[in-house]
C-alpha cells in the first residue's frame, strides 16, 4: 500500500511537536513543583518563627496560657497548618505532633510525612526552644499541608497534557496542509511526467518554477528522456536499416526462386540458382550475427577470455590473413610500434580486420596503409591511416554508426552491409576503449583503442606487409 508523503511528513512533524511539548511540559512541571515546594518551606519558616517567638516569651504559667490561645488562633480550621509543643513538664504541652512514615527529607530539617491517621502529606520542621524563666526546654513542631501544592500540580499536569495533545493535533493538521502546499510542484512534475508517451517523446519537464530541491531531479529526468529519445530514435533507425538490408537478399531469393520455378531447369541451372541463394543466405546470416553481437555490446557485455598478447603480432597475423585482398587492391601496409595487452584475440582480430578492409576498399592502387600501435595515457591506440578522398566533418561523426554509408565520399560502400565500423566501436567499448576518425591532408585515419593493462610495455618495432601489384578489384 502506497503512503502519502504529505501524511507521512505531517505525522512526523506531529510526533516531533509532541516530543518537544513533552520535554517543555516536563521542564515546566518540574520548575513549578520546585517553586511551590520552595514557597511552602518559606511559608513554614515564617509560621515557625512566629510560633517560636510566642513560645519563647511564655516564661510563666499565665503567659503560657496566653501563648496557647495565640497558637490556637493561628491554626486554620481546615487543619492545613498544625502547631505542637512538647516538653518534660506536662503543663507545657500543646497540640499533637504529626507522626507517620517520612516520605522525604530536605536540607534544613524539613521532612515530608504521611500522617498515620490518613490525609494529605504534611511538611514538618522541629525546633528546640531553650528554657527561659519558669518554662523548661520545649520542642516546637510546625506542619503545613502539601494538599494545595498537590492539587495545583495535578491541575497543571492535566492542563499541560491536554494542551500538548491539542498542540500536536494542530501541528498535524497544519503541517498536512502546509506539506500539500509545499508538494504542489512535485504534483505538477508528476503530471508533466505522466504526459510523456512514445507519441510525445519531445516533451520535457518544465524546470522554470521548480524549487531548488526538485530542479536537479527534473534535470536528471529530462536527461533520461533525452537518452531514451535518442535510443528510441536509434532503435527505429536500426529497425528500418535492418529491414532494408534484409529486404534485398530476401527479394533476390524470392525472385531467383520464382524464375527457377517458371519452367523445368537443368541440374546445372538449379545448382547455379542454389549457389546464388546460398550467397544471399550467407549475407543474411552475417547481418544477423553482427546484429546479435552489437545487441550484446549494447547491454554492457565486457570482453572475456582475455590473454596477454603482442598487439603487433596480432595485427601482423591479420595482415597475413588479408594478403589476397591487399594484392588484389595493389596496396601495401606498414606496421609500426608494439605493445602488450590483455585482449580477446578473436574480437581484436575482427576489429583489425574490419579497419584494414575499410582502408583497402577506399585506397587507390599503389597506396600505402599505415598501421601504428602507440600508447596514449591509459589507452593503447591502433591507428589505421590510408590516403583517400577527404571526408566531411559531418560524415566523420557518423562513420561508426550502424548501417551508415557515406555514399558521396566513400566508394565501394554498397559491397558491405554497414556494420563493420560499428563492430569496431563495440569491440573497443568491450575492452574499455574508444574509437575515432579524422581526415586531414588527404589522409583518413581510423583509431581503435583499448584499455592498457598493467603489464603493457612499449617495444619499438617496424614490420611491413607488401601486396603483389595486380589489377585492383572493383
């Protein structure tokens, strides 16, 4: 069950308010109790001093009788204050001292006593008055009831608890309203985000009036929409290109098969038709395999089965494999530099083959292809350069895109299905590398880099692979 952010925030604010009110209320309660106890002791001290003076001057039986009358007049009818005098002489007695268990003691001789006969606790203090005249030494006890303090604290505590509860409820309601008002930009942001659909991919979230906390979120979401829009567009283009590339061999297969079925054919004619169909099937298989490889690369797959090899040795092996295409194109290749790195030999060889075939197809007879291996920062670069027609900067940006062919500036592009350089890019990314292309001074250079391993070392080397001068193909 999804919970409302406004309700959660309002509840948390109410809990925080209740906690604060409880702390403040507890503090006020303790301060008030301390002050009431202090005032009660001060009042008890004043009454004790008056009673002590009265008893002290009762030096004769007549004066003691008058002192007793004064003490009786001072004693309230509700029994909130009690005076008691005791001595060795029974005549100099007055009242009944408060007796019972002591609840607590305070500094200065104060004791809080719970009377044996029941009733509220009493705060007592006892003083000894020395003998004077005919009066012997006496013990004076003055007691004051704690009932007013207890009643005041009870009322104050109840009022404080009620006010804390009402205050927390008010905070809950107000914070819910304020939170909903504060989350209004988020509600609008959600409404704008829900309006984005495949048919409205260009819509973006408006960040003009968003608060600072939501601005970064909206920008991140817009960035994600940009990436998704780009990926969706590439997917549409990719699907269209795949359909176009597969349509040609399928059309050829259907046409040749229909022609073959129009009348009876000899075995040689049927063999020729099947051979032609097989070539188209091979072309379709190559396209499908390349598509599957690129799909795995798009999912972030990394190269596995890495072994430490000499890059120059791998490139030289590729040049040997391409000896016949080099001879047919009447071009030769020169290899410079070397480095060791951990690579997937199959993927690395495939990328080198694609780069070299690209250079061979776009070289004039008698030209030289230069392959250079060098280290740049934490990357090992394999550069393949060949003389050729200048390539426009706008075209350079898309040469590694799938199914891209620069028909105007690149010859022989119809002989491929447009995935060779895209595979080079995917292989580089699987080795945590990059690709790039540049065209300057009549030289077109394609660079394929991989991440340098900890064991790589630069070794100077120069190897040359020369083709036999024969008629260039195509």
